C-alpha cells in the first residue's frame, strides 16, 4: 500500500484514481488542464498561459483547452527551484 499523500498532490492523485485508467481520461494520458497546472505551480492561470505561449511550459490544445503533461509541470517546478 502506498503512503498517504498531502495537499494538492493528494487531491490530484485522488482525482486521477477516481477517473480510472479504463476511460481514456486525463489521468491515463498523464495530463492536466492548464488551470490545474497553474495551481500545481503556484501561479495565476494567466502566468501559466503566458508560459505556454512562450514555450516555457509545453502544452497541447484539446477541444479548445490546453492540457499540460504532469512530467512537464514537475520539470518546470524543478527548474524554478534550482539556484
């Protein structure tokens, strides 16, 4: 059994578990909405959108909305924390 998670990571984990891997939802693709990505990064949605437009945060447009890979969020978070 995995240890319990805290905060936003726990909320995202629970949301992904709830979606399941059989329905082709965001969790199975490893992507979240741009709004969720901004929340994870601790920035305003417009900041995240600006990063997407500048190529700082890779995203794909699906049905008119941007989706960001969870790995890209983690990588950007690491880059922003590096000295």
